[in-house]
């Protein structure tokens, strides 16, 4: 089936009169094992040849205009002179085969690239685009080095699946895994068969399960049993059991593939994205190998790209599309210009591109950098002190702070603690991420930080004690505004067994940020023992496979001998 689309005169918008576009739906592509995948092909008028863009998605190729991760409207990209292909991955929607997330993406991606490069009108050079799952499939395909692949643009995607996708710091990404599985269940239920009434009943039951996640699904034990998915015969799409399943992580792992990927790469990240550090690490790894790599980081979450983000406003230029914030226009224009220079090389094209462009929060402005992380950043330590203070020197006398932890009441971390309230106006995006105003119990420590810019990777070192065989340690860095709002910047978690000596030392990776603490603002460190349901609750028994939990006590030391602290990269 094909559809001819009459163009409007958008010369002023797109910098040239757009072409008429023909769209063919459900075009078959045969994979090496005989399975047929189907794609929509957007072809400009004329004979070409055109540079070719490819997006492979598990979320339906027919919803690509609504694909918040890709940012590219295939129709508009085709009107600007690209042949665009959007494909359903194996076992999803119009494509054949069975879906096991990530398992076949390497071979199917390579086969599809070769197929797209040979389409009538293609110039034989293919660039892959989009983000999240659709960003990971680009890495997997690129590692296979298919003929015709000339560039990739993986946005908002991970590097190590056990550091953000499936787990982090030893804790399961419960909120992400459970919600993602239910949200993607509809196509699985349709493929299971049954009459229309039965399919509707099963779909309604899944929707009801999604609505009850906070009070039911997230709280069910044991977590690895994934009872909420068994009830509806929905596969664990990525797996709540993945922390114990090496295969699930291996299929989607980018770390270890870098040496095999030689094509140019454009990386797009968000300071509040659930896969932020993975995107930063992917760019840094490519740059370290001398590859053509570019990085763009905005103040975005995994789903929000317009101002305001959460409850925090960063200004009009913080928006990803619609506002010219870069030399080539908005982020969409930047991506298309980057692709054109690599897929249809023009000796006259302006190739002056800063390798890194970041949005500095607080100052709320874009800035170019020669590398990531900034080489001029200097590590600065702030030590925990009694009375909720942070100071650049170690504490003196023996001191410790107790953390309220009750596994039986996993929501109990929202409440007052020693009179301190942290209202996190912006938190990590996604289920259980704390993206709205919250009151959290824990230890809150503040210090004046006027004019200080923190840009780069943040880490904390905690000296701890616990009466439990296992305990979680969560640390957040926040920017406290003059009106008392505490805006979350970055955070991290470590799940650790108790140290027999009674004092444990734990390094916690808070990932990265870029923020200027303006006049009247203060730097806050928030330490707590849980972040549920973003991460599964620690049952305190040392056995997360069981359905029982144990209450106990946790505390953090901050004295001369056990100097708990946070280390931030300060840029002058």
C-alpha cells in the first residue's frame, strides 16, 4: 500500500522547498533465518539517490510520529531529502517471529541495514536513529559491522544494563521493569489469540494492574517471582529476574562492543534521563578511541523535552525541538544536518562542530565543550557534619546519624526527618522516579555554594553500620533554592552486605550533572536507606528471593576516622 503526500510550501521553515513524499507500508524484509520483518518506507519524489535513515522499534512503526525518543518525524525528514525506513522489530506488531527483547537485534539489525542500503533510491549509506530500546539496537547492529551502515544516533540509551536498565548498585530497577512490561503487553496479548471479547477482557485486566501498581504490584514479594506478569501471561520484557539472568544482560550490553563500532555516532542525553550515565559513557568510550563522536545533553527526562521539565523551568531554549538553540537550529535540525554530512558528504558543507554541547542548569544556557567530562573540573569534597552541615574539612568527634528504614512499610521514606524536608521538584523520570514534590525521610545536610558550578560525575563515600545482613544506601545531590525548594540533581544507590567489623565503607556513583548554584542557593546532600518503588526494597535478610523481610537499624558515621563525604567536580 502506498500513499502520496502533497507538500505544503515550508521553505521558510525547512530551508528549502520540501519534496513530495510517497509512503509504502509494511514493506517486507527477509532475515537470514527466514523470518519476515515489515517496515514503512518514506521516499522523496524523484530518483535519488538519497541518504537513508533507519529506525527499528518494538513500539510500532505506525506510531513513529508519537515516538518521543526519536525526535524525528519520518515524513518531514523525507521531505528534506532523506529516504526513511521505520521497522517493527522481530515479534512485534506487523513483523513475524517471536519477541525476546534484544536477543535477535544484532543479527536482525545487520540484515535490515544491508536491506535498506539496497532499496531503490538509496545512496547505499544508512544512518540509524532514535532512542531508548531503539538506541540500543543501533549499537547491536553497529557491532555486527553491516555493509552500508555509515552512522548511528543512539539517544537516551544505556551502556551497562546492570547500571540503569535492569539494576543499579545491586538493586533491581523495579519501577522501570514492571511498568514497562505492562505498557508493552497489548501486542503480546493480541498475539496470544482468542476472540475479541477475550482479548478485551485481558487488556482491561492489564490496565487495571497498571493502575494498581503503587499499592499492589510494586509491593508483591518476592520481586523475582513477577506475580503481576504471571497473572496476565505477560512476558517479563527485559526481566525483573534479569539481575540473576546473565543472558538478559548480555543481549543488551553495549560495554564491550566499543572496539567493534567504527562508524560516527551522535549521542543525545538528558540530565534527568534514566539512562543518562550510559549515554555519557558511550560517547566517552568512542571519543577515547578516536572515533567521530558528538554529545548533546539537555535538561530532559526520558519523556519530557519541553520547558518546564517536572516543576522546574529552564527557559524556552531548553526545549529539544521548536526553538533554535544550536548552530543548525533546534535539536532536530542538528541531527539531520549531522546525518547529511556523514551520509551524503559535501565538500562545501560546514563541518565545524563542537564535540560536546551541554545545557548548564542554573545558568540555563547551552555551552560547547572540547570533551566530556570537562578536563578543567576539579574534584572537591564536602564532608558530613553534625547538625545537618556540610564542610570542606573532616568532622572531629565520634558522630553518627541514624536512618529510618522499615521494609514492611516501603513508602515510609516520604516524611519528615529531624525537621528537614526535601521537596524534590525534579527527579529521575519514569515510574517510581520521584518526579514531583516529595517529602523524604533521611539525613539532610546543606552548605552555601554561591556561584559554584558542578559539572561532571559525582560520587559519595559513606562509612556505615547496620544491624541487618544487607542494607541499601541512597545518596542524592540537590540544589536548594532560596524559597526552600530542593531540586534533585543526581543520585545513586548501593546494596551491600553488612561488614563483619561493624563499619562498612561504600562508594556510591551518583552519575553526572551540570548545575550552577546561584546566589542564595545551597548545596544539599540527602542520605536515606531506600528509594521505593524506583528500586526494589531491601528486605534486610540478605535473601531477596524470599517473601519475608526484617526490620533493623542503619546509620552513617561522619567523624575524623570515618569521614563520610560527597565529591563533586567543580568548574571555575
